[in-house]
C-alpha cells in the first residue's frame, strides 16, 4: 500500500477524527459539487454535468474553501452528525463509505498515496464537468447527464478497475 500507514479511517469513528484527518478523507472527486435536480414525479435525483462556479474542475477542488458557505449558500455542510442524512452523496464518497462502516477504495489518495488516482480511476468529474458560470438557471436542465458511462460514475460504479487487477 502506497498511502497512509496509520489507516485511521479503519479504526476511528467520524466523530473522533482530527480536523486534518477529516479533510484528508475527501478524495477530491468533485461529484458533490455538481448541480442537481430532483424529478418532481419520481423524486429521482438528476445530476447535471454542471459544477458549482467555485469548483476548479481541473483540480476538482473548491477555489474558496474557507468561505464556501458564504459564497455559495447551497453548499452543503458535510459533518459527522449530518453525513448519514445526506443520501444524495455519491456511493463512492469517503464520508459516506466510512459512515456506512465500509473501507476506502483502492483509488482513494489515502490508500494509493497519489492524489491523481481518483482521476485515473475515472471517479472524478474532471474529464466531463463544465462550470455553471454563464449558464442561465433556466437552461441548466439541458445539462442533465444522459451518458451511461458518466451515470455509472455517479452511481458509484465507475468503469475502470484497479491497475493490479487489469
Ligand atoms: S463527494 Fe465526498 S469525497 Fe467527493 S469531493 Fe465531495 S465530499 Fe469529497
Ligand atoms: S462552494 Fe466549493 S465545496 Fe461548495 S459546492 Fe461549490 S465548489 Fe463545491
């Protein structure tokens, strides 16, 4: 294993993590920063390819993380007390995985030791997201994801497999 030797996520509860450990759990996929809609008839969650205006899509990082909740009031607070209620979080999200008592995936930077592995595994939004900037709200619905490969990513079933299992 090339990543974090302590593997704190395996033996600590989310509530017991240090701030640094909590932050390091985010894999940098950017999926939670996509604009979403909910189908009024079916309640189905519909992802768009559009990302929040503050997301640096290339890096899949928030460009104003410290002020994100002021700049983007819709930016959801993910915390130990709330993570279990956020059923829209991607199944691949590390916070969700740990809250559900599961382990991190091979591509998580803490496991791989490489921040790029989340991109190499095809889990991040880097290759297909576009900024919401400049897209009128009424037209965002046109960007709802229809591509089946991207849908697989958003439902936690990315197409790519670990290099050592290829
Ligand atoms: S979905 Fe989870 S792991 Fe991915 S960027 Fe959001 S908080 Fe981080
Ligand atoms: S404010 Fe930052 S963390 Fe929140 S949704 Fe936008 S890019 Fe993501």
